[in-house]
DNA sequence: AATGAATGAGTGTTCATTCAT
DNA sequence: TATGAATGAACACTCATTCAT
């Protein structure tokens, strides 16, 4: 019965993804220690045991979530963006629009940003050091844009990496607002860009 | 023979403060769920039971810490600042210098900012709604400065409260960096002020 | 696939009853403070955690046990007995035979009597005052029998309620013997009845 | 300074007795497990540490209390009573009057009876088996009286020891009432004697 | 000698994980 | 495969005991 087998695998994949997706949000909101498997499974709408069919442990589930949060498809777009033959200011605008747009539309994106930045921030046992590739790449691409902007005199002087950090820090900030606050005023693209742009 | 009553009270007050001070940092770094009483007491350098001599429960200890984080002496300085007969730009400069300076020198201040902002952000059962007075006042004072700045055309247009939120959001961000990251580049006063200042 | 809902509920009810039944004996023998959850669960033959699946706390478990000890089916028999058209002496005989018989055969009955009487006796925070209905009814029925006996001159004069208290006090006494002493001489029906009967 | 030394010893003895006396009541009411040193010392009106100046441990304090409860001066009176050249009925009357009288006047006596009987009843690790001498003697003296009464046909037939047990059981019962209940009707001498007396 | 703050072993309770169904 | 009752290790909290004053 090859067909039923495929279908079976499909269903498994589906459930696994549901768990990952919902857990991503749950962990982003409550943290690792603040997340109980009993609450999480209730939130997902499955039995506690089901989580252990797909994941070895709470720890492994969390690591899988971090991997996902890390394997962001934005990187490809960033790569294209960086190499485009336009001004850094324009690149920054496109990046900022893309980021704020997704932040608004997609809670999962906010959760990914939140977990990723916390991973960087806390850099403790909970987050393996290998998982920072994505962040590094993202930061490196942004670094290039800001460096270009500094040469073009459109962006403020000083340590480029500090500015990168600042820019994404603010994105993290509004990811948190997106995740926790029901009613809040989202930052504008202009606001975000002032982190690095000259007046 | 009993210890002299005054000395006894003094010692009690001292120990209580030590616990509060150290716990403030510990909770700010690890969160409520992530803080084990056993680890905390080890970190403070006292027995587990000692914490329960001074506080009813982990929960009560946390609430006391939130109260402290909330009763910041910065408010008085802010009040003076707001009413000074100088430009909003100058007021902002003085505020920013004061804030970043304390952030750098005083880890406890960073912890207070961090807990306070999380309290605002998460606004859930863990944080009682009454505790937000400080934040509200702080935000209101900043609101006045920014409003003045907008009239003086030195600060960007748009919702003043959003800008207040943005400004303190960035302060929160660097409080987290101060708490979690051992080596990092602190934001400059100029960087911080770009959140609200026109170029 | 989940267990069939009914079977599941059935099993839950069964376990709950096992815990209640065994705990009744354990608490009756060791008292509230003298009962450790670890020992109790070992005695029942389950894990410590299992108790907390069915009861909120040691306190709640104890209160549930008191409720059970209070909702004795003997009351119905008593009601019938009281209204029978026979002499008080005969009623007393039937009551005493029933009580001593059950005491001998059923340890659980002894535990129920013991807890109930202690509840009456200690009347402190541990035992809610609402729980004394059963005792009151039981005492009231007995009161009627003794009153009748006093009219019929078969029972000793004096405060009927004092005699009721005395009668059930002796039952309590032999409930304790049943619970604590492995080898002892059970009181006879004649002995028990001498508490209230004229020679 | 011999005088001050004596005085010192005197004071020590006094404090020790206060602790024993108050603890006797406290333990009788709350049981061993139900008695916290913190509560007990508060009840006595001394510091927790003071108890450990006079006793090795909670356990030792309890054992000392049991010894006191056991070394009752009533035994001497009983010895005299038993050997008096009067009827068993009269002896019983004198015993019962003495016992109920003391029960009413002296709470400590009630506590002693209560602890003693529990010791007999529970016969577990908490109560060393050597401590039952007093009880045994008391029972033996009573046994002689009842045996005499049975010969004299004034007391009911059957196992004399069972009757002894019954008689003192009822005394225990009213010791509990004395200890726990603020308002209650004390049993009369007649009531008490019906346990063993023929009509 | 008397105290009560400090302690950690012990107890009550929670929660990640297992497993029978 | 999915479940949720059962579990015990881990955590919050208590309390007998110690000890500096």
C-alpha cells in the first residue's frame, strides 16, 4: 500500500509542523522555563503524549524550533538585496519595509525574531552556539549595507556592527510588542531607519 | 540574653535588602519561571530557608522586587528636568546622558529597567496592574519633553506617545545587553536620541 | 486512539476510591500531621504524583475523607430503627449489635467513627464546622431512642444528650482499639449498653 | 558563691518544669507530629532555642513528658485503696470520685491520662515499651478491685481485664473531652461506674 | 542562660516523561 | 498513532536544630 504509506508520512509531517509552529509562538511568549508541556499541548489542542511521538524531549523540541527560527528564508532576499546596484539608503528602505511588513502580518515571524535575538543575547546552555549562523549571516548582510551607506554619507558614522546591532535590536523590540501587546502602535519605517540614517 | 532589639532589626533589614538586591538581578536575568530558589539562594550565598524567613513565597519575593524596580528615584530628577526653562533638545540630552550613564555603571539599574518594561510588555497575572504607576509617570514626563520638542521642531512629528515608547524601548534593549552580554558596544547618547530627534 | 471515554472515567473513579479508602485508614491511624504523602502513597501502592492527579492537596484529600466519613449509610438504618414500634431497649439492642458487628468486620467503619468523633472533639480549623451534620443527625436519632427509654424507665435518668455522647464516646473508644491494637478484647453488646441502661 | 549557685540551679529547675508542664498539655492536644517547636515555644512564652538548653531534642522532650505522665502519684493512693478493708463497690466509688474530681480540676491530669492511654493504644516507635509500667500497675490495682467486686457479686461477670480496660477507656474519653472541648457535660461517678457495676 | 536568625534535611507539590490502551 | 493517567525526579516550602550574640 504505497499510497497509504505516503499519506501516512504526509499526515505525520503535518502534525509535526503544527506542533513546531504553535510551539514557536508559545516558547517565544513564555520562554523555555515558563513553558509547561501540559499547557503547550493544551494550547496546540493535542494530548501531552503526542508531543513525545514527534520529539524526544522538551529540550529537543525547543532546539528544533530554534533551528526553524534560524533557517529564515529572508536570508535569500537579503543576499539579492545586498548585491543590487542601488544606493544603501534604498536597500535599507526595502529591507525595513519587508521586515516591518512581515512583522505586522505574521506573528510567527515575530516569534522567530524574538527567539533568535534572545539566543544571541543570552548565549547560554539553552542555545547551542552553532545556531547563530543565521544571525551572523543576517548581520553580515546588514553590515554590508550600512558600510555602503556610510561611504555614501547617508548613514551615521561609527562602528558599523554596533549600528547593525542597534537596527535589529529595534526590530526585536517590536517583535516583542507584536507578541505580547494586543494594542500598540507599530513603529514606522522612518522610525526604524533613524537608528542608522543621517537626518 | 537577647541581641539588642535595634541591632537585631538592623541586621534583619540588611539581610532583606541583600536578598532583594541580588534577587533583582537574578530574576531579571532568568525570569520568574527560570529562577530556582535553590540556585538563587546559592547565588546570594545564604541557605534556602533564609529566603522564607523574609518572604512568604517565591511569588511574594518577586512582587517585592517589582515594587522596588518600580520605585525608582529617577522620577524626581525627571520632574525637575521637565520643568527646567531649557529647550527640549537639551532636556533630552540630559535625560539620555543620565540614563546611559547609570546603565553603564549600575547593573541593578539595568535590571530595574528590564523588569519594569517586561511588566508593561507582558501585563499578565505575574505582574499586578497596580505596579505600572512608575512607568506611567516616567512615560508622562518623557511625553512632555517630546511634545515640547515637536513644538520646537527639534523632534520628529507623529504620535508623541509612540516616540516615548520607542525611546524607552531602546533603553530596555540596552538594559538587556547590559544584563546578558559580557562584551558589547554600548549605544551612544547620539544613537539613543536619534529615536526621536530630527536629523 | 484514546481509551474509550467511559472506561477511562470508570478507571479514574476506581483509583480515586482506592486512594480515599486507603487514606481514610491511614489518616485515622496517623492523624493529619503524622501522615506523610510519601508514606501514604507507598502504603496505597502508587506514586506520590498520582495523589495530586485526584486531589489538589493533602488538605483537600483529608477534607474529602472527612466528607466520606460523614456520609455514613448507617443513618438510613437509624431512621428506620427510631420509628419502629418497639421498645427503646430493643431499639438500643439492635443499634448496638449493628454497630459492634460492623466495627469488628469493617476496619473502614472504625476509621470513619474515629475521624468523625475527633472532628467533633477537636472542632478546630482542620475540620470545617459544616461537616458535623452527620454526627448531629446520628446523635439526634440516638437521642430519641434514649428519651423513649427514659420514659419507659429502662434507661438511666439525666441529660439525654450526655448519655448519647457517652454511648458514642464508648463506640469511639473501641474504634480506636480496632484501629491501633492488633490483639484486644472487643466490648460486648451488654457492656456497651450499660452506658445508658438501668441495671 | 554557693548561694547564687543554688539559686541558679533552682531557676533552671523552675524553667525546666514550666516547659514540661506546658508541653505536656500542648503535646496532649496536638500530638507529636502536630506539635511544632516554634508554636510550642510561643505557647510557653520562651524562645525556640531555650527548649534546646533543657532538652536534647523534640523527641527527648516528649519522652520526658511521657515519663512524667507515667510517674503519677495516684498509684500510691491506689495501693492504699486496694488494701483497705472495705467492699469493692466502695473502693470503686472512692477511685471514681478521685479520678473525676481531678479530671475536672486539673487539666494536666487529663493530659497525663490522654498521653498514657495513647501510649498504650498506639504502642509504636514513639512510645517506648518500658514506659508502660505505670499503666500496668494502675491496671493491676484496678483489676484487683474488680475481681473482688465480681466475687462480691456487685460487679458484672466476664474478663476482669476487659472491664479494667473499659473503665479506664471511659476515663480516657473524658480526658479528651476535658482537653479539647470547652463546653461539655462531664460524666457522673454513677455513669462511670456503670461500666463495671451491676445495676 | 536566653534568644531568634540562619540552616538544610525533610516534606508537599509540580511537571517532563513514560506507557498501557 | 494518539492519548492521558501514572510516575518520580526536581522544585517550593517547612521546621527541628544550631549558634552567634
